[in-house]
C-alpha cells in the first residue's frame, strides 16, 4: 500500500515529503503534486527510479514558475493515488 506523509508540519523551512510504496513501484518515476487551498496545482515534484525506501523528496517551497510559495495550507498528493493526500501548513 502507498502512504504519504509530510514533515515537519507546520513547516518553516523546506518540508520533506515521504512516500512509502511497494517495492515493485520503486523502478518507476515517482511524482508528488502540491496544491494550494484553492485546489490549484502549485508544483509537481518528481524523482527518478530509486532503490531507497521510503522515498523522500524535499520541497523547496517554490511553485512551477520558480516563485516562493507564501505561508498557508497546501495539499500534497501522490499522483498515482490521488485519494491519498496530506495537509501541509507552511509558516513564515
């Protein structure tokens, strides 16, 4: 089963997104989507094949245009299992 977590939460610096996946999926490209509270996709984080489990991706708090995201509430979702999401709070 796939599970997703984000920490620290609330995050003042750069939060880490941790994804626990099945061993068979670790050879795939892993993508995590970050949405703002309005439901707009802010950024897609991705990692290539990995052999380290769980997968950890550090979000630099930037959107897809390279701008720093403001403090607020964000949803982080596994792109392959969009029903699995976690709420992440960014603070200044």
